[in-house]
């Protein structure tokens, strides 16, 4: 079975074609600058062969056509025709409270996803565009929606309710939703497999650390709390997002600095985080280099990120009544040994102790714990596309 996995942005479309029998990525690619001019299609197959085409893509329908063209190209393609694509799995960022698991896409599902656009305007709109574009080009191919928020729908009410008048939740569904759910689910399940223990018996903290970061408490196989909230802005400070701050800062900026909604959105989402603290970059590699060269604000930005990450690990261990495993994943979590070292330093009282030699690893699965450590600390590269393909197979069969 060959499944096309689609992740649509406002002006981009990432894709992978996965052979689910062997769980091999036959090809992966990107359509970039859709509707902006200077569009480009890039693809790499499982042998390393690359395809690149500069073509004007006016909309996502044209982008999907070019994806099919790339996958079936006589020289660079990996399938002979579109008919070899059994189904399509779509990443959808927000499913609200309606979707607690992946679903086969029909008109009712599309309408429900559209209703969630107000909760994730930067993401759900493009996700819908990608779904409709695929349906236009492949009308007879079954499709599945896999939601970033679905894994967190198991959170208890005390974890997801904000201390606002309850009517805000009843009327506007303002609550903690959480994100990166597909990643948190994948790496926590993988941790159980690596430890050869039942998933339903473990208490796991998963740290998805990248330009966008979130931390999740997974108890007995379900998400019981997570750091991102109503939007992906909440939680630990990120590349350009502020993370959790005192809400009164917002009213101060409105009343005394004449900020409006658009200015606040730009400030909190694009100019804050480690970029805002350091004034250097949102890229942690740049921050480490600057810190090594004596830049104190770059060092401070790293310290703030590490400190907040460590607090979440400790608080989630407390919330679950213990911890069996700690997982680091995503760009920073998988590749930055210094961040892992600093984020676990001082957590020996919880049973978390990492081996400096084993921690010297990038982008591959590894138990980096000291042999006697009570808590296993793991590096597990996330694979959201594989997780989406598995969900699609589960719903549609082989």
C-alpha cells in the first residue's frame, strides 16, 4: 500500500510517499512559494536521486498536480501512475473538541475542520486548501485527517480548563488544546517499544523541542497534560514565540504602548522567544556560537529555555506521581546534546541521570541514561509522516 502524506502550509506543501508494507519513504518533497512567484518543486527519492523544477504554482491545485508529476516522472519518479497511490493522509493542526482521533475525510469532516479555522487561522485554512486540492485531482482516492490536537483530547478537565469565567469555555470552547500530538504519541509509543514495557503501564514525559516546542505528560498511554494551550503560543519560550507570560503584560502594552491586536500577534509570535531575549537569532546553533563568543544575552536566552523546560519535566513528573522515561525529540531535542545535558542537570532526585558519552549523539535513537539511572532518558527522532501513514492504514486497511 502506498500512502501519500500531505502537510499543507499557506504557501507551501510538504509531502512523502510511503510504502506501508516496508515502512519505506519512497520519495519526499516540497512545493514552495505557492502563489507568490518564483515557485519551486523539490523531491528526493529513497536512493538519493533528486528532482528540482522551477515552475509558477498559482494555487495548491497546481501544486498537487506537480507532486503527481514528480512522483510519476519517467526519470525521477518512484511510481508509474497516480493509480498506485492507495490513499492520502493529511496533517490537520486543529480538530477542536470534535476530533479525538483520526477520521476518514468526507464533507461533514471538512465542514467541522473549517469551523476550527477560528482556533488556528494560520494552519487550518491551508490544511483545508490542501484537502480540497487533493480531492480535485484525486476524487476517488480515500483520504484521512490526522489531527495535532487529537492525542491531547484525553486530558482531564482540571488540566485543560483555564481559570476564566466558565461561560468562556461553554460558549467559545476556550481551553487548553495542546499541539504536536502526532509527535508526542509516536515517540511515547516508540519509547515503550524500546524499553520493552507495556505502553499502558508507563509514565513518560516527552519533550518536542524545536523552533516550536511543547512538552507532554503521557500516563498509561494517554496524554494527561501538555504545555501548549489554546494556541501554540503557550508553554516554554520558543524560537520566536514568547511561551507563558503574565497576561497583564498584554493590557499594559495596549494601555501604555498603544499596541493593537495585529501588533501584539506579531510581537508575541514572531519577535519574542529566544530571538527576543538574545537579539541574535531564533536558531539555537547561532545562540550557542554567540554564547561561546561571550554574548551574554545569547547565553541568557539558552538558560531561560533550559530552565523552563526543566520546570515542565519536574511538574509533569509530579502530576503523574512519578516518571519512568524522559524523551527528547524534534530538531533541538534530537540534535542538541548541550540542551539535553542542561535540561536534565539537577533532576537526579527524580532518578534522571544521563551519560555524557552516550549523550553525544545526533538524530538517532539512543538510551542516553547512566546504567544505574532509575529513569530512562531517550533520544527518539520523531516521524510524524510515518505516524500519519499508520493512522491512515489503521482506518482504511491494507
